[in-house]
C-alpha cells in the first residue's frame, strides 16, 4: 500500500485540491447517510425494526474523521498564507 505524504510535504496547490476533494466527499457522505437514516426510519415505522436504522450510525465515525482531516488541511493552508 502506498504511503500518503505528510501535509507539510505537499505544495499549497495540492493542499487546496485535497481540501476541496475532502469537503466534497464529506458532503456526499453526509447526504448518503441522511438518506439511509430517513429510509431506515420509514422502513422501521412501516415494517418494524430493521438493520437500515443502524447503518447510518456505523458511518458517523467516517464523517468525523473526514472533518478532522479537513480541519488539519485548512490549518496547514492558513499556516502557509
């Protein structure tokens, strides 16, 4: 597996590109998890308890990690400007 370079080793353009991609992927993930949650709630009321209500909770740590990484990238960009 290829090792990711440290943020301090990346150029400013690469950091901005990575920040943009991380923000986009985080927003898409939030939308997908929201849809899963609402589908799970709907299916729970219609058919009773099912696994679709638990799935969105399993993806919450991924969203948290994405926003933590985005914060670190933005701090590195601010440090260089």
